[in-house]
C-alpha cells in the first residue's frame, strides 16, 4: 500500500508492529528507504485530526510525528521506527538493576517534564514508551488528547488501562500531570519487581485496589522506594512533579550518604508510608460510607413498601381502621412502627452475634391493646402487647441484604418489660442475645425474611395481632421462645 502525504510512504500490511484499541501499527518506508511506522487511528465523531499533531515540543524523550494524512476511515500518523518498547524490556529482563531503573525513569520523567504544560497523556504504560536513538521516549500523546475530545463515551472508557490508571481516573475526575506521575510509579514498580503493584482479575477489582490499597514495599534503594511510594499516593496533589522526580533520581545512585542524610531518607520513607496508609483508610471510610448510604436508601424504600402494604391490607379488611402518622388504630388496638433508621457500622461494641452480621438499618413494629375498667383507659397488666425488631442486614448470605424480623425475651422470668416479646435495636444487649453465651436476654423467635410484595406470613400474623388487640383479647404467647 502506498500513501501520498508530504512524502510517499510504502506501508507493509504484513509487518504488524503493534495493535490496540485504536487501530494497528504497520512497518513503513519512504522513497529514501527510511524505516518508519504507520499508525492507523480510527476516525471518531466530533474530533479534529489536528489534535493528534499540534502543539507538541521537540524532545529526545517524545516520539515525533514525521508525516500524516488520511486514508478511508483512518487518520494515519507516520513515526520513527523504534528499537523496542519498554513492555518488551520488562517482559524479557525485569526486574532490572538499579542503575538501569533510574536511567529509564529519568528518561520518562524528562518526557513528562517537556510536555507537562501542553497535555496530559492519561494512558502512560510500558507499551507507550519506546527505545529510540538510545533513549526512552513516550509516544501517543496525541492519541490521549484525541480520545479526550471524542464524543463517544465507550472510546474514552476503553482508553483507561486498568493496571496503570490513577485513582482520579477511576472516579472520573479531571486528569492532571499528576495522573501521569501515578502511571510512572506503576512503571517504576514493574521495572523493580517485574509486576505492577496491584494484581486483579477484573476492572472492578483493579478499581478497588487503586482507590484503597497500599502498594507493597519495594526491596530497593530507600530513596527510590520512597519516591515510588509518593508517585503512587492516592491524592494527586501529594505526588511529586516530573522535575522533582528527576532531581531526586540523580541522588538515588549516590555511592555514600551522611548519617544525617540517611536519617532524613528514613524519615521521608516513613512519612510517605504514613500518608499512604492515612489516605487508604480515609478512602475506605468514604467508600464504606457511600456503600452503606446506598444500602440505607434501598432499606428505606423497601420498609416503606412493606409497611404501606400492611396498612393497606388492614384497611381493606377493616374500613374502620384509622391511620395517624406511623400508627394504625382499630378498636382498642393499634400497630405503630418506629420508622427506618440507619445503624452504625459496628453497633455491637464487642458484644457480637455468634455469626457475622452487618446491619444497615433498624425499625421496630409494635402492637398494643387498651383494656377498659370503669370507663378509664389504661395499658393493662399483665399483658399489653408485643413488639418485634426489623433489621436490614445480610443474615442469610454475607453481602446480600434484606429485611429480617426478630424479637427478644428475658431468659429468666418476665423482667420489667410491659410487652413480650420485645424489640431491641442493634447494640450490646441484642449482641449478647444473639451470641452463643447465656445472658439475661435471648432471641424469642427465629429470623424471618420480610420482602416487599412477598410477605404473606408477615402480613397475616400482624393482621391477626391487631384483630385480637382491637377486641382486647391479645394473649401472652403460650410459650417463649416461639416456634
């Protein structure tokens, strides 16, 4: 295939130099026999070809564009043919000796320094770093800018490399030069150990690791280990700039250090580790808070549906029933709910149930009866009603949440409660009751799943409770625990 641009280029489509999400790279030569490569970039809607070409400085650490044009549905970029990629170097030789690691990182940082005021690469990885004229140089800056401008969301999504993407990219926050520094930290880890700091089997797992995990410690120069740690810091503003990295790399290979310098390097390493751990913990807290907030929203909607259905069914069968806020009344009986309230992540405070139990939301449901004596209403003695707890938790399967009904009782005698069984929120007392240890309180009935539009047993029981309470004949359970 021959292409006429500023020069005439012969494209050898049998010589596939590389390929990726934006087309293939083929070997090419000009009329003088100069070796090059032709990168075919698929045209995207709303994107101008100039984005691939314009505004890039000249640097031995940036692969230049020699020529360009269009052919069919592709933009064509002609670039020098490099000796090999850094991916080849890592695959064949990593882990690399310290001197070589420093030299490679310095070359890449020089490229980032040269381009820092022009564009963010956003997809820096070993495949985009090439050995050219004896130095390592970065390629595809134009591709990064081209993809950023495309109107196709799927194109932008595919552009993110899960192994090297910075936390802010996973959060869809605007990329900055610090985003490329994070990728440089990942590359450094590959050069030193032969693998990326985080290994996963899915994009979602990679996302979680980049957002929350602390990179493993590196068995290398303390100066270099500290520098790589900083590059991989979760907060972009805490990462060093390219010029700072280059200055510090020059000191990594210093043959001797004073006692004071060694002390400062150790302190710097500890500070960076502490920052990383603090950031990891803060990210975990934020992630967990967001997770629980989302689950609580689901719990609230489901609870409203369950109670709404219960009150609706009661009114269908007893038109005289009246609803006042959270209470429905019929005769001398009433059912009242507490509303749905969020639960702390660790409500048990060391008094944990016998099995792991994550409770996100709590509610109580109570039926009461009023007895009449000489025209005076009073809550009767010995028995006025019962209340049950509703926990939105993962009782059946860890990580799978729903509403569950349970109630509690005193282990020895009636205690001082005026209802039996009774409700308890998640906490020390209910934690004791749900443990394997004998305490003054225990579960009074088995866990029962309550799902919206699929809770016939639940509806039937509470209708019966209210029917009996309305007539003042709700009886103390024949035995506790029930069932």
